[in-house]
């Protein structure tokens, strides 16, 4: 399956993109108002979330940066962003990432609806 325009969180790389970045580099580029490639793989999201002192604050911080990137035209409407995680995607009452023995709720990471495309792939509608 081909990834969709917008934000894709995947357990395995669905499409090999020419451009890749760590989550910190990716968020830093948005904060510095640098244009992002239209197709990019971002790694380390689950590490940043699991190592933060407060998951909810970190999720809100990332959501605000992504929203600013979209509203400032740094993340184009046709961009395909592939967040490759080292963990499992889980869904009960909300969508979560299981990293080691921790479950990190990512429902509020995106300002839009999350759709499960496959057991190892979720997509945030833009």
C-alpha cells in the first residue's frame, strides 16, 4: 500500500524515501521555518515521547509545532510524512504506541482524525 498525504505512523517503513530525519531535526527545521521535503521518513518519535517527563506536555508541544509547520506552508498539503516507530500501534479506547511496557496515547498528537489503515499503520487525516 502507498502512504497517504499527511502524517503516517508506521511500525515498518512502507516506502523508502530519499529524505530521512530524526524527530529532533525535523521539529527543529519547522521551528527555524525551513522548508521540508515533500516525502520524508522521521525516526525517534516514540523515543522522544517515552523519555519525556510529561507525555501529555510533549504531545501538545509536538502537535503545536506540526500545526505551525502546516499553517506556515513548511509542510505542504501534498507532503507525505512517515513516522517510523520502534514499537507497536495499539487501539482500545484511544490510539497508542506501545514502547517496551509503556503505552503512549497519541490521539491528541494530531489535530485531526486518526484512521487505522493496517495493523502496523495509522494515518492522521489532514
